[in-house]
């Protein structure tokens, strides 16, 4: 649990409706899931959304590898986060997931399996 602790402000809800991109900047909106924690957690959430958008888990992780916050992430903590995220999306999706929650559940489970396979 120590690896998840921190004072960084985290958005945690990186869905495509919450990231507004214009020609010269990007803005995060809808801070309803905001929290504090380790700085690498937002890139970890981002990985799941990238997988949901069609990236492979390896490609999604590669897209965050240059972020200084990601460099702080202990690999075992990332594994634990991937596992917890798969469980969270399974709970959110419930017994009858809609397309949106099914997509995130599949992405989180795909990332979890990727983390297991590389161990």
C-alpha cells in the first residue's frame, strides 16, 4: 500500500470525454474521481484507457515510459494496481455490463494478464 500513497493530485478518470484537446493545449475536466496518491497512478490509469482505445498493453505502457512519474512506479506495485483495476472494473461492470464498462473491464483484464505474463 505504501507504493500507492502520496500527495500528488490525481485525476484518475482519463476517459475521452474528460480530456479536451485543442490545437495548442489539452485540458482535463470532470474531476469527480480526483484523489491524492503516488504520482505514477495517473499514468497507470491512462494505460487502461489506451488499451481500451485499441493499443496493446505493451504499447500503452511504452507511451507512458518517458513520464517522470512512471519512472517512480515500483513494478510490483504496478502489478498490484493492474490486478486491483481489473477487480474494480469487474465490480463497476456488474452482471450485465454495457459496451462502455465491458470495454474498460476487458482492457483492465488484458493489462492484468500482460503484467502476469511478464513476471
